C-alpha cells in the first residue's frame, strides 16, 4: 500500500458515467522513477517532496494506489487525418482522478502507457521510455515558452520491454491536464445521437472551463466562441515559435485550449512553411503552415456536434454555427499579428502595414533558408548595434538591409508613442518573446538515445534545464543553441502512438 494520500475527485465520471469505464493499470513489478517534475508538484501543492522514490515509483506506475483512487478510461471518437474513427478512447491511459489545487484549479492526473483498456483495440496499451521522455522535453519546452500545454509530472521506467519495430524499454508518463475533454469527446456522443449525454458533456465543459458563460443567453454558442478564441491563440503561438504539432486529429484537440499529444511534434529549424516531420503525414495535412486551416476544420467538426443543443430551425442553427466558425481565420490572424508585432519589437502601436512587414521578413527567411529561431533572436542583436549574426545568415545581404531599413523606420514610429524605451530596453523586451533556444530535434534525439539506450540521463537533464529557460542566453542554454545539420533535418522523422 502506498504512503501517498492524494484526495482526488471524480466530477467527470459522476457527470458522464457513460463516457468512461473504471479501469485498473497493469501491475508493474519493478517500477523505477526516472523523472519527477518537482517544481510542478510544488506548484500544484502535491506533497511529494518528503516521499522517497521507492514509494513514488509504484504510485506513478499506478500500482498500490490508495483505495480512494478509482482510475478510469475515457471514451472518445475522432477525425483522424480527415476520416471519422468512430471508436477511439483511452487505449493506453487511465485518469487517476482530479486534483484541486489551492487556487481551485482542477487538474486531471493521468497515466499514459499503463496497460490495455477496453478501448485498446489492437494496441498493447504500453508506451516506450524514449517517447515518454520526449513528451517531458517537448511539453516543458512549450510551457516555458509561455504556450498553453498539458504538463508532464513523472516518468517511471517499467523495466519491462515493449514491442515496437524492435524491443524497447517500457515506461509510464504521468500527465496533468486542465481536462482531457477533446473535440472527439463531443463527437463520441454526437455520432451516437446521444443528445442527453451530449448536453451533459456540454454543461460539464462549460462549468469546468467556461463558468462565466453559463448564464449567457446561448451558452453553447458562447462556448464555441471561447474555444475558438483559445485555439486561435494556441495555433498562433505554435506558429510564432516554429512548432509543428504533427497530429491535429480532433481527438487531440482539447476544449481547454492546451496542447496535447506530443507523439510526432517537432520544431522547425530553417523556416519552411511546408515542413512536415511525421512519418505518416504523407500529404502534409498537418504541415507547419497548414495548422491554422486544420484548426478551422477541426472547429467546424466541433460546431457540428453542438447542433442538437441549440434552439430553433435546423437551417437557422446551421447558419449561426457557420457564421461563428467563419470568424476563426480573422481571430487567428489577430492573434498571430499581435504575437509577431512583439517579436518585431513593436510594443506600442499597430499599423496595417505590419502584416506586410512580417511577410516580407518571412519571405527572406524562406529564400535564405534561415534558421527561424536564430533569425528572430538576431533582430534584437541588430538593435544592440551588432548586425553581423543576422547578415551571416543570408546569402545576399542587400535584400535584408532594405528590409532592415523599413523595420527601423517602423520602430521609430513605434518609439514616438513613448519616449522611455531605449534600443537596448526594446531589445531586452524582444528577447522575452524571441527564444534563444528551442528543443532542437538533433539534441532531443541525442538526449533520448543516451537515456533510453544507455541509461545515461546527463544530456536529458542538461537539455531539460536549458528548455526551462529558453529566453536566457547563458552557459546552460548556449550548448543547445546550434541548429541541426541540414542533412539531419532533411532525414528527420517523427512517429505517432509510439
Ligand atoms: P494517438 O496517436 O496517441 O493520438 O492515439 C490514437 C488512439 O490510439 C487513441 O485512442 C489511443 O489510446 C490509441 N493508442 C495509441 N497507442 C496505443 C497503444 N500502444 N495501445 C493501445 N491504444 C493505443
Ligand atoms: Mg492522442
């Protein structure tokens, strides 16, 4: 029996008993704690600091849980690569329960890789160590870049092999999420014409994520608007830091607006709108620059599920939902440009020409195969009087110097709105939005190989420490600032459901 007493709640299973199944994780004989996110545990008020690893390991393997903990697997459906998969669900995960932190925030605590469930279909319900450590690195990277994301609390090595293309060491990840309600969860009840549970889910989601909207005249429509806004912000923040999610199926889109599912994701190195790394994304559906369009498509699937919950004639309801959804591209563009203005150092004013200024900049990046992260970061160096690093990134400096002249003129107009910002202060503010480092694919792979193949966590820990301070330029981050060799990026592939 575990010494950890964790009073968890079960509001989801109480509201939607037909949307989940109580389920126990597999027994693991020799679990070993290889990662614990202590700052996160502390932030949540989880009292784990004094608990030793021999107690934590079985707990995070889902074994020897206190009797009050009743894990469950959630049902969901989803559009995968544009096609409806009517029956998905947690095939290799269980939710241990919900934790209420001291700010009354409700978190799902979930285990991923904890064994087969009634939703496993042909899968083994397991996860390999490398991909679970990858989720830690990438989710921490996003979090510290200020992007809404599910979090990684712990990883336990199971010391049992899992069969993939080869035998790999197994692991279980503990994931925290504001909730695991997906567009696919709504689709689950909608495709079954189960309006009672669909309404229960919509009311539950409103209450959990958008309580301020519950009193509106049309709360479900208001929720659609709010979800759209969150997703517009999320995708804009991915685009502005060069992140490709890689598998934006509707079952991987959370109503909370957090990033989830880190299987095939990756950051771009050189700026390339069509960049794709996922081994199964043959037609580039989830390519870097396609993400806003795909989110719009996903939100249309969400809107469709709400049809039976609205009042009025069908044709009217379809019109209202369509009008709402059609506002997404605009919402997205607003979020995008507002992030880009900051990246350009424009903190005080907005001009219509800003969009063109950004697209000319991005064209330069594209034509010159410039490293996306370095190019943005080098702009603040220019403000500090050193344009060499930026000019070294291009083949033909004259185009860049023309653009820099236009940018300087624009900065001057922005400066006239305030007299108090010097160039170096502006550079400093830009360096809080343009990261010095991102999770570069070659570094991630090197860290995972050392940890997974050789049980050597030095590189993993060093990279993680760096990713936890992506805007700082110091001895911790500097070793991870170098782009991958071009040949590496060209060959690099990522994988789903690993
Ligand atoms: P994902 O690609 O991780 O979004 O997973 C899509 C669906 O496949 C979800 O229903 C997962 O639960 C399920 N799945 C992925 N990997 C496994 C596995 N190893 N065993 C069972 N189900 C899995
Ligand atoms: Mg998924």
